[in-house]
C-alpha cells in the first residue's frame, strides 16, 4: 500500500466546529481554526436561557456562534450552525433588559434538543438578529463545500456545475468506481475544493468529496488491480472510495495531485460561507473628518485707502447704547435711521 495521506496534528484535527455544541470548554477551543473567519462580534449579549443576568460577548463566525462571559472566560458556549434546526425572534424576560426581543435558537445534537436564547443589551440594534440569520442562510446554501454528497445534481451534460470560487484543475476520463462488483466507468473532476466522480452512462450516479472531509489518500492493490483510495472522515460516513484509472501509469500522478490539493485545502480551507457585515459600526478614526479651510480672500481699500465695507461699520456699532436720530430719505421715500458718520446711503447700496 502506498500512502499519500497528509500528517495529522492537533491543528489539523477533524472539523467539529460547525457540527457540535460545547459547553464551558477550554477557551483555547474558542479560537479560530484554519479557514474559520470572524464575521461579527457583538460586545453586550446576554445568554438569557443559561446565564440570565450575565453580560457577555457573542462572536459570529462562518462555522458557529461563540458566547463567552465577561466575568469568567470558562463560562462559554460554542454552537455550530450544523446543529441548528430553527431560528426565531420572540419576546423574553431578561434580568439586564427586562422585557426585550431575543434570538431563540432550537438545536439537536447527539440525540438531545437544546434551546438557546440570546438577548442584545444594545437597545435598538438589530445586528444580533440580522447577522445570525443571514450567516446561517449562507451556511445552509453552501453544504457542497463541506459535506460529502452522493447522487447530487452536480453534473450537467457531462460538465461539472462549479461552485463560486471553484476552479477545475483537471478532468480525467477512464476512471472506474470500484464500489460495485463489476465497477462503473466514469470521469474525475479535480478542483481546488473537491474531487467529483460521475458515471459516463448516468450523470446522477456521482459522488462529490470536499477536501475538508478527506482523511487520507493512498494507493493499494484490489481485485481490479492497483487502485486509488480516498478515505473520508468519520463525520462524513467513514467511506473508503476506490477508483481504478486507465492508463495505470497515471494513477500515482493523479494521487499525488489530489494529495497536494488536499494539503493546500487543509492549510486554508474554504467552507463556502460568504458574508459581509454592512452596518457594522465604524471605528472612531474612520469617523474623523478633516476640516477644510475656507478659501476666503479679503479685499481692502476704498478711495481713501480705508475699508469700503460699509456693513463693517454697523457690526462695529452693534454695542451702541441708543439709536441714532430718524430722518426722511427722499431717495428711498422712507424714514430711516441716520447712517454712521462717514457713510452715505449710496455707499450702503453700492455693489461690493
């Protein structure tokens, strides 16, 4: 047997973050694994169901929700999207907010049902509801990035229906699937996200194996001759998928190529959840505005070299204690206050 499996270590452990619920776990397990991305973080959230009256923070990633108490780091929750059955918004009683709208999450894990209630302590902020619901929808519609799929609608007219950001590196014809006694002839699609095989005579007879579920790749002898074996994780069913490739001398090179792509995926996996928080508050630095200087030109000088701005005389005279005498202006046909000394009505009405 010739093994091309990637070495396993603690950082390359089987993907569990989106498939499990963990209570009060080691804070180290709350860190981001390879490919896990923090989408949003809400600082003031109450775990109303299990820790009513305790303030904490809620991290929303592309795989799970993480709640952690502000007081004790060991008081925490990790809830993977894969165990969530239903999300609703209902009224609850919070010790910190009183009657308030909260996010109710119904889950199922290891044969048990769990309910979680999260209440945002930031008034009039819908981020808790909108972000979680949108990310969960993105997770639900991207399962082919993470889950092994048998007999799916993934082939059309013998061409792979590619996922967003998926690139096909090679199509290999003459690949026998050894899952039955007689074998089935078909083709491989080797991409940056998965390996897909489909039968030549029946497109719906196929299998899609994402690299995040590949445990090991190796070659060994079978009753059909030397074969390529793709072993999947226990969470994806623990399958041993055997393939024979014609010509036989192409077997090793294809096995090495799949192994290399598998290793690249392990270093930077793509879980398919694409989401951007648009209403996330900006930092104070981003809110700063540089004040622009006014482009003002002061023009001085009249006929006698003094300022010709007649209005300035009125501003300077604004603190006078008594009004000036009223006189009749024949030019205006009105009774007006006597103009200051050195000015005339003509100067007041003259253009600047």
